[in-house]
C-alpha cells in the first residue's frame, strides 16, 4: 500500500488500523535540539480522542502517546521520531454483519476492488482512527513552529445550515475550547450542539465546516509551481477522512467580485509591507505574503447511519445494511485538531524548504 507518507523534508509515515494493536507515526527530518513537551503533545491528542463529550463517538480510547525513538532528555536528536498509540477499546464484533457487504459511501467497495481484500473491522486503514497519528506528528510540528512565533487556530464555523461568520481580526482562540462543538461564538455553538443532538437521536449524521487561521507566518513560504503553499494545504486537508472541499481566502465567493475590489492593495506599516485587504488568504503566487493565512475545510456527513440502507454484497446480491458500532454524528468537533495538525505539518515542511532556497 503506497501513499502513507506526507511531506518533503519534515516528512511523516503513519501506520496502523482502527482495530489493530496500535496506530503510530514516524517523523523524519525534524531538526535536532527541539524541546519536546510531552504534556503539550498529550493535550493535542486529548482534543482529538473519542469519547470526550456527548456529541462525539463514545469509543473510549485514552490515546496516551508513547515516544519510542528520536528524543533524548526531552530534545529531538535529529534521528527519526517514532510515536505510538495503543488501541484498547475495539468492538470488532460490531462489524461482523458487514464482513461481506459494502456500506454506502464508505471505502469498503473501493478497497475491495483495489487490493482484493479489506479489513472490515471499523474500516481498518480507511478509518479516521489513523488521524490520531497525524495529530501526534502535528503536535511536534507545532512545537517547532511556536519557536518561530507561528500559531495555528482552527474552529467550527458551520454545522449543517447553521453558520458562524467570524471577524478574524477580532478572533479569540481561547473561546474555541469553551464548548464541545468548538465554535467560538457561544450562541451559535448552542444551536450547533442542539442540531447534532437531534441528528444523533434520529440515528443520522450531518456535515460541517472547519475554518483555520494561521497567524505569524512570514512571507516566502511555498514553491511557485506544483508545490504552491495553498496547493499543499489543499492536499493536506483533502487527505483527511470525510473532507470534501477546500477554499482559501475569498475562495468560491471571489468569483462574484471584480478585480478592482478583489485585489489586495499593498502599504507599508513600520518596517513591514502589508495589504489593506486579504482576499488572497495570505498566499499570492503560491507563496505566503506575511498576512494571516485562512481557509475553510468542508466535511461530509459521516457515512455510518442507523437506518437500513440498500446495498450489495461481494457477489453483487442485493442486501440491506444497518449501522452498528460507535460513530460521530458530526465529525467537525474532532476534526479541528486534525486540520490544525495537517496545517502544521505543511508549514513546518515549507519552513525547512525555504531555509534551503537561498544563501
């Protein structure tokens, strides 16, 4: 199975399945001497872990991180860093009924056709359980970026039709963790929570949007052709389970604007050159321009639902599939730290690539 690596210099490889013994990650290319704060990494894991509130999956995983190599006396050595999280609360029997059936909108059919077999227990490698490894790696990348005063803040800006339009200039990251849905506006958050509860009661699911804001990113990150910074961010986001859309800056809304309004006019503020607007989302010509980077990531409704659905089995016979097991009624509250982690991995990689781009 190819495609389990991400990054060029700050590079990760993830491993493990949803109902296997463990999931984990190997980080290569992390500079030596970085102070590793284990409590910070664990805090990031706790933000993603299942069972953290009544509106997410009730699978109980402590997600306690084990650092196996690459760190000595709390600092990175320059060697590959390996980290692992053991799976302890698998209910594999919950999936016996779909062993030979294809669940609608899951990876069952595509995995079967690509490899000729699949791990039906919780989706195996296709499960969002794999993203725990990404969050662990992203926490290390965040520690690296914090030294450069680059900070990443994600939050839920939409659940179903309920939408929060933030003023990013006045956005307070401290508000995000004040409620289980991770929307910084308390009134909107309560509406989102109520909708998720209603959807869960119906045995159904619903989608949403995570907005991500990067503050402190210097100009110059990104490559001008295939590895444009926003292209790498798009790649990172669209690699996350259930992600179906990505837009940066004005995104699709920009198509209704004239260039005279959409252009970000430059001006000088002290020693810095800035722009009066930021429709570009902090990236121009594929390279960061020093303004805040912001983008939106759309997630579909979770595919596992309780009501019976029509499908087919391995032989093509008509069957009925019903949802069992423990699943998120809405993925976006737990997707916030995953979006942040993937953003950190992209930026850490491009910081190191930028250092090698000039004398």
